[in-house]
């Protein structure tokens, strides 16, 4: 279906979707008072998870409140028990949510 959310694992291989998702991560980090480091955008899903994990750990070390603010900004469900500290599961959830935000924005623009 045309309006069905595609798989983030598949779409992040597309340079434009990857770029938009990366920019969303940068934006949400900036809105929380931290910078998303300048680096090459990952090309494969496992690299996305690794980069996100490193950044989430960095945020937690900088301040646990910073990490919580970032997760709130990303709009992850509060009751997700596995999201208490950085992990591959948390990185995957952040990535999926950020991709969803980008995808919905693009779909909204197409309808205008």
C-alpha cells in the first residue's frame, strides 16, 4: 500500500531517507541542548544502531536528564521498560521513531 509505513531497515539504505532521518536526529538532539556529532551517515542498519548506541551512551554520561529529554523529544513510549539505559533495543526504537517522524512529514507534504 502506498500510505503504509515502509520498513526503516529497508528505507535507510536510500540516501535521501537516510539524510532526512539523520537531520531529524540532529534536530532533536539540538532541541535537547546537545549536538549530534558531524560524521558520515551510516550506510547499513547495523551501523545506524552502533552510532545511535554510542550517542545515547554519550548523552547518558553527560547527564541522565539529557538522555531522558532526548527520548521524550523522540517521542518514545514512557512505559517501555527496556528503555532505562542505552542498548541496541533502545537505539533501534529511537531509529524507528525518528524514521517514522520523517516519513509522516514527507507524506503530509505530498498531500498539500
